[in-house]
């Protein structure tokens, strides 16, 4: 059994549902991150072949790995593996501190989902 909980990486454009302020990264910056991500952590490409549930957790204020990366990963998850993502108001390394209770609730839901839907 292979479930994936990922702090995503890869570049993309921001969904229209997000405010512009969460997505204003220069295209040059995104291009560099996208290139490095494709070499060191090709999550977007790899997630397409996952056959178990995938849960993307990412912070909206992350200044290291832009939220666009999470959107791209989530968009690449096969429908059969899709689980609702969790986007929280936090930075790169403080999701557990600022949103720990919320994160644990969603991880528990994901684990239950995996028990019910795993072959």
C-alpha cells in the first residue's frame, strides 16, 4: 500500500480562485524553481503514476516553495487517487505550530479514507 502525503514542488499558474497576492512570484523565479524541482524532486511527474490516495498539504505563505507548486501537484493527481488538499495559513516550516490541530484532523481523515479505499 502506497499513500502519498506531499509537501509539493513544481511550477504552475495560480488557480483563479486564489487571490493574486498569494501568487505574485516572478516568472523567472518560478522557472528556476520549476527547473530545479524537475531535477531534484519531480513530484508533478511522479504523482501521475500513483495508484493510491494522495493528500497534498501546503502553506499559503510559504516563501521557500510557492503555493503554485501545490496547485500543480494537486492538478496532476489521477482522479482515482484524489483526496481534498489542505492549504493553510502558515509559512514554510510552521504548519504544525500554527495549524497543528487542523492538520491532524485532516491527516486522520486521510488515514480513514485510505483504510476504506485501499485494495
